[in-house]
């Protein structure tokens, strides 16, 4: 939970947390949409796309909220890293192989930003304006 960094980390948490929260909610709201919900997972070829979509959406919502408020931030940023690596591997690498680098770079911009933002939070923590920092200030020193 420790993080001795600038309060500006809040901006990274806001970006990463809000995007994951929004994407997770959309998977619940629009399961038949070929770009968001279970239909997307079916299109990619995942087994049990309904279950997989809800499973991923649950992590996106939970981790998005934890990242936004800065609670257990380093731990909460780990599942989004896995989600982004799978997303890049299953959707962006095929674009690279069939349509080339620039099409892949364009399609992967959000995935790349979320991967690096989540990785950043694992490395530095939640920052001064977070529940993590508040709890650390309140815990008795041993």
C-alpha cells in the first residue's frame, strides 16, 4: 500500500480506473454488441463467451473502482495488466500479422495506454490522494 509519490498520480488512477470501470459496465449492458460484450468474445473465438465476458467485466468493474479510489491499488492493477495482455494477443497481434504495423498501432492505442498505466500503478502505487495513503497515515506504527 505504501506510496511516497506526488498527488498527481491521481490523474493516472482516474484515467486507468475510469476506462476499466466504463468498459466493464458496457460488457454487462451490451452483451450482444460485437465490439463490447459476449458477442465480442464469441467473435474472437473464446470458449464460453458469455461466462468469459462476465468474468472479465467483473474484474474490470471491481479493479476500476479500487483503482479510482486508490484502495489496494498495486494489487488492483494486476488483473487489468493480464486483461490487456490477452486483449493485445488475441485482437491486435492478428491485425499486425494481416494488416501491418500501422493498423495495429492505431487499433492498440487504448490497450497500450491501459497496459502502461496499470503497470505504472503497480510500480509506484496510488499516490498521496488515495485511500491507501489515508489508511497508512491512520495505522499505528509498530
